[in-house]
């Protein structure tokens, strides 16, 4: 192992390589009540489970718990303190599905609660033998706790749609694809979010961490005012992810 990751020509190539920014709006399928999109399922197992924290009432949107990657998760610590108004913050299981959006021509992610995932998996399993030939309408119905997502087979595809469908022949979803959509925050960013939400951070975290979190907030503010900052995780609407589901 070396601390040098690229040398000479390779370093130059690496330097010039454009940093690919992920467009989370495109990456994630987000539907309103009654909206749908047409998808192809590339296998019966293109979904994964992860642990997420969220507290919509406090403006903390769904984000992965960082404990599984060996970090000290500030959101777990905050949740353990059972502070008033932050009781929904504990880590919950969520599920990411990868669907090929045949109209967009790209593989996209859908982030589901446990209940929504159970329904979707049941739907996928029902058609598992036909995934190579059948496209689906992925549709949302309802709001808040009544929100449902369904997959209904499209009985016949037009010739042009068959072509769109066929573009995904042989395409598979790699685990890294799910990882790229999850965007974990750093511990300091987590503390910054808690600080913005009014959580008593000074009593909970080390002074240098609180200081760094304040600096992070300043950086976010600067980015918001015209600077080019790191895009935050797309905001899931509250009714997509009601805490009460768990
Ligand atoms: Zn956590």
C-alpha cells in the first residue's frame, strides 16, 4: 500500500478527469399522488436495505446512519438521549430499489419505507418469471400514511417502447450504484444539522466538534448565497416517509 494513488501520466489523467456530479433529482424517482412512470425491472433482487435517520419536523431529511461504515454516528447519539421533539430520530430500516426508467433511458432509485418495500417486493416476486419481457407502470396513489406504490404490468408495448425496453438488455445493477445514491453525511455535518434543528449540541458533543459544525453551517450558508456547494440529499416529502409507519 502506498499513500501515492497516481503517478506521472496517470496523475495528470486523474487531475483532468471531470468530477461527475450526481444529479439526485434525476437519480431518484419521486412521484406525487396519481403520478407514475414506466419501468423495467432488471432482476427480481435489485433492492437493498439500509439504516436511515430522519426527523422531518426538525428539517432533518432521510440520510444513512453512518455506524455501518464504522463511524461514530451523531444522530444515533442524539436519538439515544431521547430529547423532547426528537423521538423520531432513531435509525430505521429503509429500502432502495433500482428500476430502469424506460422513458428516461436510465437506471433510477426509489427510496421506500419498510411497508412500501414489502408491497413492492411482493409485486416483483409475482412477476419474477416475466421480467425480461414485461414493463411496468410504477405508480403512487395516496398521501401521508395512505401512500401506496404499485407495479402493474403493461400488457402490450408499442414498437418504439419495445426498443426503449430492449436498451436495457443485459444491463445489471451493481451494489456501488446503491452506494452512490446514499450520500452519507460526516459526523460534523450531522452535528451541524442537529444544531440547525435546535438540538442541545453544546451539552451533547465535544466543543471542537460543535465549533466545526458551526463552520459547516457557515459554509452551507455561503453556498446557498450564490456559491457552488455540495448538493444536499434530495428532500423527501414528509408524507413519503411518515415516522408513524415504523
Ligand atoms: Zn446512526
